[in-house]
C-alpha cells in the first residue's frame, strides 16, 4: 500500500490526512453523448478506469489535460480547462459527480462529434449531475491499483484554520471541521420566484449527494436569454436542460425537483469546481464547513487557487 504524498509535519493552514479509505476507480467504462450547453455542439464522453495515483484527467485526441486548478481558465457561466491551446468547457457537473462518488482516478476521453478538435464541451444532459451518477452506479467502483498492483491510501485536505475570500458582494469562507458541510446562499431579488434562498447539508456519504444535490438542475433568467445567446453562450440551452425563471412570469418550465433547487445546484457546482484541488488521486473537496454566498465559477476558481497558494507557502 502506498501514499502519494504525506501530511505536513508542521502547522499549516491545510494538512493532507488519510481518509481511512483506498483510492478507487470505475469497474468498467461508461459513456454518454449529448449537446453542450454553450456551444450547442454534440460531444461524446467515455470515462475509463485508470491507475491509482494518476487522478482524474481528460484525454482530448491523445492530449492529457489534468482535472486540476492549475489549468482552469476564467470563462463566463462555466468552468473551463485550457492546456496548450486545447479547451474543455462545462466540466463542473461531471467532476462533481465523480468527486462526490469517490471516482478518484479515471481517464475522461472526450470528442466533439461535430468536428471541432481544439474546443470541446462536456454534454449538459438534463442540466444536473444525475445522468453521471446513474452511469457510475451502473458499473460500480473498485480499488485502484498502480502498474505494480499496489493500492494507494486516499488522502484529503483538512483545514486547520479559517480561510476566506471575497469579491464585491460575493464571498466564500471555509471553517475547520471534522466532516464536510456545504452551505450555499444565492440572491436574485430581480426574480422573485428565485429570490434569496439557502441550502446546507453535511456530505457524510455519496447517498446524500446523489439524492439531495445531484438532481438539481442549472437555471437561468428568461429575460437574459437573448443577451446571453448574442454573447455566444447557451446555444444548446432549452427547457429540457435548464430551469428558466422569469422576472414577471415565474417559472417557465415547472415543476421544480426541490423548493430551493437553484441553491442546491450552486452546491453541485461548488463541489465540481473544488474537486479541481485534487492531486494524484486525492480528494479535492476540503474537509471543512464551506459557506458560499452569491458565488460562481470565477470565485470558486479563485478560492481553489488561493488554497493552492497556501500549499506553496507550506512547502
């Protein structure tokens, strides 16, 4: 049994500690195809089992792009990886499902069926993470091993002191905790049907995520759709893959799956974005109580980079 890297021996804001589990991977390949939310193009994703200690990474025409905060490009309304001119967009829902269900190591092969080779997008499916969760459950997981047949201990980042980051009226703060808890607040006063809402839950096991968070769909404001389309966004958006709320007409495509479905979806996004803090098959989501208010992919990325800077100071 091996450990990819050990916990710091000195006091630091973050310590890598064993979770008491072994790194895992998929028992078999899974595949899904669909339209991209922003590009409107059809892509196919195959997720393959992979070696312990390798982590999660994208395979785009035999080019390796790690699912790491080091390669996150700031982009509107989604999380994007960029390496050597190759770009993969809207990765957050897939990574959220993989992180929450303990798929620590996997190769994510992606191809655009419409011919574009340098800019691809993960399918939006129904706008939630449920299709990815179902795919994982269909094949199951197994202990990951390296080329020599060794298994690896799974470690996670534990916070030893509060960490805070804010931008204008958006903020994130993480408190030391013995388990993972996520509290997310949003505020859309211009859209009364959304308004101000909160969702908070401990993530004791994947069943909490799979039942309470994964089904929550992405959402948008009806009166802003045309503006976003003119900006080259949500070309593949529809009533089948997003909740649409209007300032004056309420929900355009009810019913909701949860009363606070938009806030739950923000929690889904947060898990996917912070999964990018993982390295070498570790857990990416910090063991902490993470509170996010009016946050988005940009702030999530900044928070992940800030956590990475704390590790740099540690070393």
